[in-house]
C-alpha cells in the first residue's frame, strides 16, 4: 500500500449528453459477461471465456451506456489498465460463491488501480455476484475481503446480485450512473444487500483523502 507524492490525474469528466463509458473487470469465471448480457437482453445466456474485450451499448433510462467487458484470466489482467482512457466508471465483478478466489480478486483490483491512474476519481461498483448460490459472501463480507476502505478510488459501493436471476443488478447500475452524472461531494464506501435480505444500505465515509491509497 505505497503512498505516492503527486496528486493523480482527474478521471475523465462526464459531460451531459455524451454516452457513459464503463469498464467491467473481474477474475475469470466471476460472471462479468453473463451480467453484461443479462443487462442487455434481460435473460441468462451461456457464455464462453472472454479472450479480449467485449463492447456493448445499452440504453439505460434516458442514457446510453457503453460497457467494455474485459476477459479476466491471469494472462489478460495485466492488460486491464490499457482500457482506462475515456472511462467514467469501473464495475468489478466478484464471484461471491468462490471464497478461495477472493484474495486474488483483492490483489488484482489493487494492481489495477495502481496502474490505472486516470481512474482514481472514478466511481467503483463492486458486484458481489452469484448470490443465488447457497453460502455466497454477503456484500459486507466482500467489502471487508477486498479491503475497499483502503482502496484508491474515490467512491465505491458493493451491490449483491445474481446474473442468473438478475436480482440486485439494476440497483447497482443505477448507483454508478448517478455517481458518474452527479459525483458525491466526498469519498465514501457503501454496500447494499441482496434485495429481500435485511439491512439495505449503510454508508461508510472513507477516512481522509483516498487518492494516494492503493
Ligand atoms: N450460479 C451462478 N452462476 C453464474 C452467475 N453469473 C455467472 N455464472 C456462471 O459463471 C460462469 C462464468 O461466467 P462468465 O460470465 O463467462 O464469466 P466471466 O467473468 O465473463 O469470465 P471471463 O470471460 O473468463 O473473464 C458461467 O458458467 C456462468 O453461467 C450467477 O449469478 N450465479
Ligand atoms: Mg467474460
């Protein structure tokens, strides 16, 4: 968690009327592509591992969002920062049903933000996916496991969801669109539970400026 001395560049500012551009990242098998097509077609599709990048533009309320879904194998992860230019936000997909992968997921998220200096002020939505699987980590557990409070992005939220059922997804996307269009005045961390479970939202204000922490 090395601190650096100079302020990071400001992330690409969103201008009203322009399409919103969002990166979707996550370890292989986390469910990123399944989530993307759930958003686009509102159904579950059978995916193959993403070998490079998939781009899809989706109408969202009055907005257009272009999602750039990158493959998550260990060979592709070092390439993620190459896609940072012009992005307004980041969605990081976690397989909440695979506890063994969470520590790698945390390391890769940190490595990404260390390199993606243009995105330090962009909002981060973590999707704790596969909530339909018995024993999946809760969004609060995911927030702790990823040590989100120490992360260098400006504002982060963990939303519990399932690409199989679609539950929880809309709430997460609505949040990141809101943050891109009207950024919160100060950094904060929050999580939302899977719809139907107790305790819906809790906000945790990040301790001090987050821009130098990775
Ligand atoms: N049970 C369950 N399975 C899911 C869910 N989302 C995705 N999957 C399954 O997880 C596997 C991987 O899904 P993908 O969407 O291809 O994963 P990915 O993150 O795009 O993987 P890469 O393209 O290799 O980076 C597939 O078998 C999906 O059907 C979910 O919410 N619940
Ligand atoms: Mg994929």
